């Protein structure tokens, strides 16, 4: 039978290709809705589904089963309730969802051993515990409700541009969580709906990044002290995009020459090798000679204790050798 809804027609073809021909078929189709017959291998009857013409915007509905005798059995009634709840729980507007609903339903059936009158001829199947059934249905209902609330918030509440604008400004000034009437405001929505200038939006987005960063980095230069976004940070250094000056990410201080003394791996190597730092920060190794060191920066110091020389004379009692 011809299906008027193109999205539904494509999904029916795909599901029949996955599960086998005849698993999903249309028994009625019009501009208003389509009635589908779903025949799953685990059941001796078919489920009847009603899909409206705006699908996948709206969720499919459960009508019942196609067999009058089977429809009177509690097992068939429970199965129909489960499948209907699964369709509501997995449905997302603008996204076809019958495959996800079937997979969810079969998972529940396996977990509860709910196999209503198998095609092999089994007449009786042990019932699942009522508490388990109630828990599963409650979980499916909560999932469906949560998706509905999100959709309503996006479609209705955030149409109030003045409310969103007020929430953004209040958030930016108070430096608190970005909410409007208790709901989070997506930054994409702010760009689309609010008439803010580009410089304000840029500052607002930068503040959001700073607020959500687990370990924010700040420029160490006293005349800047600005938050540095993550994209400007490298493993051992960062460059501030505002003042264009660099900083060491190991010690979180201004950029310096030589190696950083906060480098733990390097410190372990230095300790093991007996190397020393010049007061200027350069790393020096003595391979022979006395303890009187002269760095390429011009600084003179004792290699043993690190104290500086004054007028080429030691200020310590370490001695030239030893």
C-alpha cells in the first residue's frame, strides 16, 4: 500500500530490510494518518500502530493488536502497553524512531521474559513481577516526559525574547549560572534571538568558557591578568590573545629564559645528574675543573652551593674543589 508520508515510507522500507519483508506493513494510509501492522517473530499476533501525517514531529500511537481473541489476554495487553511506552520514550521530533522503539521493546521483553504465545505454540508464559513492570513503565514515562519538557521549553518559553535578553544580561552582571526562569539558555539561541552587539557576545562567550573551565589560565602580566582561552594554551607555554605576551604553563608565571624549575621530570633528571642552575635560570653541567662557574650570561657562582661570586671571589666556604 502506498504511504503518503515520505519519511515513514522510507523508514518502513528500511525496517523491512533489517527485520525481514512483511514485518512492518501499512493497512491504511491517508493524508491524515497511516495505520501500520507490526509483526515481530516473538509474538503470534501483530501490533497496530497509528502514525500521523506530521511524523516524525509527532510520536506514533499504539492502537492494539490485530487479533480479537489475543487482545483479550493480559499478556497481549501488557505487550501493547510496553510497546506504546517505548515509542513515546524514544521519540524525538524531526527524527524517525520506530527502529529504536522496537529495539527498546525487545530488550524489555527479554529482560522480563514476556513472550506472549510464541509462534511455536507455547500456551503459557510466566508473568513478570508486578514491581518490575511498574518500574520499567515508570522509567519509560519519565524519559518521554523529559523529552517533552525540553521540546516545550525550546518552542514556547524561549520565544519570549525580552525574557531571554534579561536573563543573559543579569547572568553576565552577576557572574552566576546562565538561566532564564529556571531554565538553561543555549548560547546558540542567544545568538539567534537576542539583538546583542558582537563585542558583547564575544565577551559573554569568553566568560562562559572561563566559568566552565576546570582549571582556567590567566595572563600573569600585571597590566593584563585576563583569562586565556584553552585554544591559546600549549603543553608548556601559552600566549595571551589580548596582550600578545607569553607565559610558562609549568610555573604559571611570565615567560622566562632557560628551563623551568617546576618541570618535575626535568628536576628528577637534574637531581640524578648533579646539574645546577645559574641564578639567571640557565642549566649548567660541570664535567671537570673547579666549583667556580661562569655562565654565558656573565654571572659567576659556586657550583656546589649556588651562591654568587662577588668581584670574582666566592661568598661561601665550599672551596674550589670538593
